[in-house]
C-alpha cells in the first residue's frame, strides 16, 4: 500500500500503535514502542496480555503530548496507523475514541479500516460474527468507516465464488444459509441480523488481495472517498469516562 501510494506521488508514512508488534516490513515513522511496550508492562505490572494492552493505551492517552509532538511532523502526509487486533479497544472502552478525537483536533481527517481475515469467514455464521463486531466498532468510534476482507490471495477460486455473496450481501439468502448451518431455532435471530446488515448498507466488505495492484487501488480509492467525506463532519467529543466497576455495587 505504501509503495502504491508513493507511485501515485503521495507522501505516506506508517505509524505503529501496537505495543506488542515484533517485526515490520517497513520502518514505522512513529512507534508506540518508543513510549511503552506490552512486554515491559506484563513483566513489571504482572498483567496478562489483555490487561497489559489496555494499560499501554491508558498510558498513551495520559501521554498524548508525546503522540501529538510526533505526529505534528507529518501533518501534510497520509498516515497508515496500524492498531492492535484486540476488539475490546474499539468496542468496550473509550480509549480509541480519545485517540481519534485528538487526531481530529490537530487537523487530521480519519477513516477507520476494520480488517476481517478471509480465512476467518468459513461460513455465514462467522461472517455474521465479523459483521457484528465491525458494526460495534463503527458505532463506538463514530468516524468514517470501511470494512476490508483481507488475505484474499489465500482464497481459492472456488471459495472466491462463495465469498462474492459477502461483498454485495443479499440478506434473505444469507439468513436462510445461516439457519441451515445453525438450526431453525435461530431463524428469527438470523433474519434480524441479515436485516441489520441490509439496513446499514455500509456494513459490507471490500476484498483486498495484496498481490493484486487493482485490488490495492480499489481499497485506497474507497479510503480516499471516506476521508473526503470525513472533512465535512464535525468531530464528536469523546464521551463516557472509563466506568469504575469497583465503586458500582449494582
Ligand atoms: N498471504 C498473506 N499473508 C498475510 C497478509 N497479510 C498479513 N499476512 C501474514 O499473516 C501473518 C499475521 O499477520 P497479520 O494478519 O497482519 O496479523 P498481526 O497484525 O501481526 O496481528 P494483529 O495485530 O493481532 O491483527 C504474518 O505472517 C503476515 O506476513 C496477506 O494479505 N496475505
């Protein structure tokens, strides 16, 4: 993607926001690991990987001046910000909202790109699960949003035909299929999910095959459109303090 954008004469930089990332194909311009690493947090605080990751992001939010200073150098560029895969960060706690709000405040337009691995989507029920978590992240972040089905180079041409129905989904067909896989008792639930997918037509996926230039260009052009759309939107203040469960007896 970086190569493709550079060929189109765009200045693109990578930002790593994953404190557990180990190896990079490209050197990131900004790396959260210079501020904090998951390994250090797990060692020093005796946290597990999920608690440790939340701690790293709380630490980042407390040190937003570090992030702002780093990112300020790239204010005229495109940034691809790689974030950790743990869904909790986007759905359960308002930390990512805080970060997107900061980016808006200092003048960046943002598009959230939710990546679902094609290998994960073996059947319609898993596709539904992916759609639900993508929708949850989309509602929580309230920024322009794209869903991308990644690793399409690993999908056989036979599977590809089956997957085409996820790129332009027909809700009735999908709910019938899911009910066949899961049993009729889930029919009404599957139908409700399929209608939700249909009502929010933005919950569809763009296929990405990194070995195919056209596919890369297609995803980047959608991202560009979403960024321009985002220009007209007023940024929303982040809401909700992180709830203090210990103090809530209910
Ligand atoms: N064939 C193929 N392999 C890929 C592609 N993208 C990533 N990989 C490989 O998949 C493995 C896991 O990488 P990712 O899926 O990017 O996962 P990650 O970003 O390390 O992990 P999370 O941050 O938890 O999502 C690595 O070995 C990558 O080289 C792709 O488009 N096609």
